[in-house]
């Protein structure tokens, strides 16, 4: 049996974990369910300063600085077009597909073997290691198995068949990339508009394009038909009575992204067994409203590698969980709060517009989110 760690999932956590484990001196193999071609263009996401700094530990920060744009602050606007507050959110915003692509390419360049079309179906732990079984009938043997297989993680289920299901958050997501439209605002600033019936966010790329997303409310978990009903026409109607450039942006978007539902995982009680462990969304998916999902996945990867450098599994897994659980669950809770504010109803919107500027000024003064953005991981510190 080889001593490699088998990493399941080639999203964000997977390739970064692979590179971190190699830096820690372990051999790795990476398995991704889909073909390389399915990366697609997809939506965009934010890498917060803490995530960028975790990438720096692995000499990966410069790689992403060529993608997307710097997004150091956000401006919060109400349905009448009034600016309520400006908040610092040190980060870089980039297309998901671009991030996946550069991380995988760099992992391969550093010697990681990536196998596509390998969907994990089962895993059998023995005293000598773990055997992964894939949907195509093949198997792989390793010393450890690391589940970086996202929100619907099979690894999570294999570790604990009673693991919680993802929680529906009451917001749908769609968006796109508008072209040839002039909108008010400064490039690189994130504008968050609390529309009267729907939340909207947009950024002006320095090249002139406008990146945007919208979060129609969905109190019930949506069916496929509900998702298909989220069309440009539906969104144009939701913003009919609001001030702001939302309708112009939607109209200038050649291909709006098909809507998807948003979920989180507030607490996954069991992260590991003797040979298997989960990282990233598999362990603690957070609402996109936190802007931290990708950054948490990257931090996990670096911390897990330090633990496996300094300890043997399963002790290494226990230390990894001790170092990570409190922080990631706090981020998930913060993301839920951010998302809940997006669909407050008319009375809630009135109260929000009244108090938000004051609250956000206090938040900025006290550095209330510094725990999130200022977190740094010291690679050289022994665990
Ligand atoms: C639309 C959207 C917007 C987002 N916006 C933000 C944002 O602004 N900021 C932010 O930080 N985060 C954001 N996120 C969250 C962020 O994308 C995730 O937190 C991040 O991708 C987590 O990385 P991961 O590697 O854990 O999971 P994923 O990126 O989901 O990767 C999991 C990988 O595992 C593969 N896989 C799944 N099952 C199997 C299996 N059985 N066998 C083999 N492979 C498997 C999948 O194909 C996938 O490639 C957003 C998410 C979405 C969906």
C-alpha cells in the first residue's frame, strides 16, 4: 500500500491541500468527479485578505493577483439609491472558474497527479490505510483520505452517515457579467443594494465590464422549476420600483447565470475518523454572504498540512479540528446573519435603513471584523 494521501475533490480546498501536503513532505493523489472541461465560467467569488495571506504561505498569492480585481471596500445602498454606509472588506474578487483553473494547473506543475472522472462512492478503512472506491469501478489505496468534495460531500457521509444535511438559507443566487453599460460608481468598489424586493450586488471591473449578482428571496427550498423561473424578466420586475442601475445591468448581460440555491452547514459534529478527514465546504459550507467560503477552504488546507507535518493521524486530525472548528463556525454564523439582512420585509427594511449606518460606523470603529480578516497562519509554528 502506498503512503500517499488521497484527496477527493479538485475545487479550491483539494488542489490547495495537495500543494500544502507536498510542502509538508507528504505524497498526494487528487481525484475529481468531473472532467476538466466542466470548469465553465460560472460565477465570481471573493478571496478575503485572510485567504490571500493563507495562499502566500504556499507561494500562491501572486498567482491570483493576475486574476479579477482588488475589492477593498463595499458601499451599502438602499432602494432609494441612498448610500447608507461604506465598509472595509480587504479582498480580491475573481471568477470561480479562473481560480479553479490556476490552482489545478499550479498543483500539476508542482507534481500533483490529478485524475478526472473519478467520483468517490465508498471508502474502506483498514489498519494499514484506506481504499477509495470510485463510480467507474476503479479503486485507489492510500495512507489517508481527505474529503475536499464540497457541500454535498460523500466523504462526510462516509465518516458519519448521520451527518447533517445542508441548511437552506432562504435566498437564491444568480448573476452575470454585463457589457457596454455605464453605471455610477468607482471600479473595484462592491455596491450592495438593498432593493425593496431583492438584494443586488455589483462591481465595475477596471476594463469597464460590470460583475453582478442578485439574491431573490425563497422562503421554501426551491424546486428545479422555481430555479428555472428566475429569468432576466423576473429580475427586471423585482427591481421595477427601485432607484439604481440594476435594470440597466441586467439588460446588458448577454447570458445570465442559471439560478442556484444557497445553503450552509452550521455544525458538522464529526470531521474525521482514524484515516479520513474533511476540509472546506465539506466540513463547514458558509453562505456566499460571508464572502469567506473559499478563504476558509484555503486556511483549512494550510492548517491540516501543518498538523500532518507534525503529528500522525488520527491525532493530527484532532488537532486540526481543535484549531479550526471555532473559527469556521463563527464565520458560518456571520454569513447567516449577513444573508438574513437581505430579505427583511418592509418593516425590517425601514429599521435597517435607520440603524445600519450607525451600527456600521461602530463596527468600523471597533474593528469588529478584524477577527475574520486579520487572521494569519504561521507555517513554521509547531502544532
Ligand atoms: C455561486 C457561489 C458564489 C460564492 N461566492 C463566494 C464568495 O464570494 N466568497 C467565498 O469565499 N466563497 C464563495 N462561495 C463559496 C466557495 O465557492 C466555496 O466555499 C469554495 O468553493 C469551497 O471550496 P471546496 O473546495 O471546499 O468546495 P468546491 O469548490 O465545491 O469543490 C468541491 C469539488 O469536489 C468535487 N466532488 C464532489 N463530490 C465528489 C466526489 N464524490 N468524488 C470526487 N470529487 C467530488 C466537485 O466536483 C468539486 O470540484 C460561493 C459559492 C457559490 C456556489
